C-alpha cells in the first residue's frame, strides 16, 4: 500500500506541473486577449502615412511637370506605390484604433511649395529627386528597425513590404542622376543595428518576472522528482532486506528433519 508521504509527494508534483504549465501559457493567453502596438510600431504607421500625404502629390507633379520621361515615370511609380501603402496603413490603423495624420507636416508642405515654385523643368526635377531621396533615406532606417525587432506578425509583414517599396524608390530616384549625395545626411553608424537589437531583446517587467518564476518552478519540480525517485528506491531496497530477513527467520524456526 502507498504511504501517506507517497501520496503527498505525488500531489505536490502534480501541483508543480500545473503551475509550470500555467506560467508557460499565461503570456500567450495575455497576448491573444490584448494585442496593442508598441511606440515604434505606432511611429512606423504614422511615418508611412505621413510620407504618403506629400509624396503622392509630389509624384503626381513629377508625372505632369517633369521634362525627362524617366523622371515622369519615377514620379508615377512613387505615386502609385504610396497609394497602395496608404491603403494598407489605414487598414492596420483602423484595426488597432490608431489615429493617423491627415495632412503633410510643415516641412513637407514647404517641400511641395518648393517644387511648385520651380521656375524650370530642370530645377523642378532636381528638387523632386533630392527632396524625396533624403526623405526616403530617413524612413528607410525606421522601417528596418521595426522590421528587425517587432513581435507583431502583421506589423512585420507590413514593414517588409514597406521596406521593399522604399528601397525601390531610393534606387529609382538615384537612377535619375540628379541626386546630390554630398547633401544627404551622414549615416549614424551602429544606431540602427543597436536600436533593432534593443527592440528585439527588450523584455518588460512582467516578462522578467515570468521567466524567474518559471525557472524556479522547473528547478523545484526537478529536485522534488529526483528526491522522490531516490526515496522510492531506498524504500524498495529496505523492503527487500526486510523480506529476506523474514525468510531467514522463518527457516531458522523450522525444526530440523
């Protein structure tokens, strides 16, 4: 028959297993119940929306005002691509209840005014190529950082698409031969990589607490299981010794033939 100590140990083991499983399931349940965007993810959606608000009109102007056929084609491509991104970003924002900007910033409005004020087609093309190339370079690093560190599948897919679009636009703008590379901002070496790594490895206080508790529970369950196995082995060994001693005593009591 099982002793009371055996039954208590088994109940304790079951309790520890239940606690471990509940700790493992808690983050997934919480994530499924409340999915919210991080600040970098919100910033990405806002920036993509903000970019489209001035780059679509800029592309439309290039399609009409540029003298060079290639620049006109680049403008049309930018206008169409940002139109598609705008639809995607507004869908995501609606899903996560994020309010997006509805007009260009003051800087963006001044860039559009600069294009409108160009006195010649060649001047317009230079302003168009350089203003948009600089803007695409800025948002490109933002997209890459979110793409590398986000834990949201939908944001990751959107960032991957936006990354491809922006890189294509950078290549197209540079293909005009009008970009002044010396006027572009110097890259901040290591900033994007370190930001991405920090985002990817960022653990909230609840994540840290969950990891610590889970580790302690696993260690406790392992130690208790080992102790239970050794105790059972010792009891079986003692039971065998007692059985052998009883048999020897019974033989000793039997009368000699």
